[in-house]
């Protein structure tokens, strides 16, 4: 492939012509041709891509062969307003044309305004602070360091080290080393062991197990209010409130990972704070930028934030003007268009419709983070059948299908999937039977 480009002047060449650049970069070709090029040029850490997507509008996307799909996964809870939202796109374009990157030796109005907006939405008390990163795993790395710093500062001189971080069985917090140490799935961890020491996983939603684990060595408890990768498993209100009480009594931090559940995904701004608890820190990403990469850690009150002082943590791209402008634009639309009310309404539509479908055994609808279980281990088969029928969904477990669509998905779009689902289940069951006979 020829990677040469024309640099003959501002008015000529690919670098100065957006349309020509797009045409030259994307070119034309079938999905099969693109996938052959993919396998020749990209690491296979994601396996083989299911489709080559070239365009999106709202909750719809199109592949390189021109086929249309209803995107009910939203980039795994990322595309809060769907694809190519006109306001978000215009704000990003305008900001990039004005000021793109300045390094964190400097700040920008969008960075400050976004921090203030997040503190307001989370109802954070005086003394609360925000740290910006580029992703959920980076936000959780910051939280990991916050926990370790807290433990070091608060360890007694002649007592045991306060270095233990508690996480839950089934947890997923990311794939960089600190976040991976918090993640429970052994298949993700084993190839890279030894993990950073001091993380202990305890049973999910078990208050007595938490009480037994909460001793003087614990620096922090890190939990997802709803475990998305484990199949949309919510922690009970009892557990969340006990977690707040027990960590406070033990002098440990309570850190909520709201990377997947935050920014309106559940029909509330944040899943944990809607339960009536105030954590010591909360991490965000995914939907925050409406598709543009950004992550954040919020610390609540005067306690945790001074622990990370100048030089103790940082990031090159975190909080850059374009990412923070994208997040401000996304939050503006979520508020001004009353999108959270739509989340609750469409969630109810899904919950009612799924409950009545043969083969569906349980429905867990938390806003537009939805998991439903099927009687047979055919979730992957349902995903395959759905893709063929023009729906993008996900199977985090053999019996579980997950939906995390754009928050502005319409009831009519939800209804189209519900109408198609019985046939998709039948197709997956038939494929399972055929496979068993072969």
C-alpha cells in the first residue's frame, strides 16, 4: 500500500482537502476486502471484527457493503447520543479549529467548565475535585493510585500497612495493570501475572463477606453499582449503603466505578449517587464524551483529593480542549433535550416487551443498560442471528444478552428489536441443535 502523500501547499493535497482525505483513506471495497487488510495490519487482540462499519447516523450504522443496522450496543455504552450527532459534531469541529491540544502545563475554559459541570451534576460537596484522563481504565488507574496513597498516608507507624484494595467477584475495571488487578476474570489476568499486589476479591453483593473483609489493612473498596461485563448485575441498595457505612467506619475509601453506568445510562446521572450514597471517589468515561475519548475521576469532599499532589499523577492528553468540549456538548444535549426521561421510558418499553418473550427467563433493565437471560446457552447465537437481521447486540455470558444503546433511542426502534427477537431466539436454538447433531 502506498503511504505517500502530497504536501505541496495549503490549498492542495490530501492534508488540506477533507473530502479527498476521506476518500483516499477509506477508499472503496467490500467488507471481505477490508477484513483481509485488517488481518494483515492490526493485532488480533479483538479477534476478527464482525463487520466493517463506515457510517452512522443516530442509532443506525452502515457497513462497507451498504447494509443497515440498528445499533443497540452503542460502542458498549459509549455513544450516548448515537452516531454523528449534529450538535456534538459541530462543537468538536469548532473547538478543534480553534485550539486542539495545549498540554497540562496549561488549562482551557472547556476543561474548567467541564470539571465544574461534573461537580454540579454529582452534587459534590465543597472541596471536591476532578482529574481528567482518556478512558475508563485510565480513570481507574488514577483511582488505584488514590487508594494506595490514602493507605500510605493513613497507615499507623507501628501497625499493619493499609495497602489492601477490595474489589468484587465478577468485577471488570479495565485492562491496564492496576485496573486489571481490580478485574476479577482470571482469563484476563493469568497471561500477565503477577498482578500488582494487595488486591483481594470478595463475594458479590454479600454484606457479611464485606464486613468480615473490612479490617485495618484495607485502603479502599472499589465497586461497580451495576456490573456490566458480568451480565448487568446490580448491587442491592442494602449492599451499597453498607459499603458506605463500613468503609467510613474502617477509614477506607469507597470508590464507585461508574465508567459504564454513569452519565445518564441508568436514567439517572449516576447509579450510585442515585442510591443516596456519597462515595469518596467516582470514575467516569464511556458515554461522557458522546463517542469522543475522555475519562474522569471525581473525588468528593476535602478528604481524598489532596492525597494526589503535583507530580504524583498525570496524563498527556487527558482534559484536552477537544475532549472536554465534546463532553460539555454531550451533557448539554442530555439536559436540554430531557434525554434521561427518554431513557426511563424506553427502558420500561424494553422491560415490558422482553418479559413476555418465550425463552427469556429474566430481565434486568437499569435505564438503557439492559441484560436479559435466556433458558439455553445460546446468547452468542442470538448475537449472530441479530447481526444478520440488522441489529447490533452483545453476549457477555452464555445465557445473557446485553443492550446498551444510545440514550436517545426511540420507543419505535426498541419495538423493532422486540418484534424480531422471538425469531432470533428460534434461529439460535436451531443453530445449536444443528451443531449438536454435526
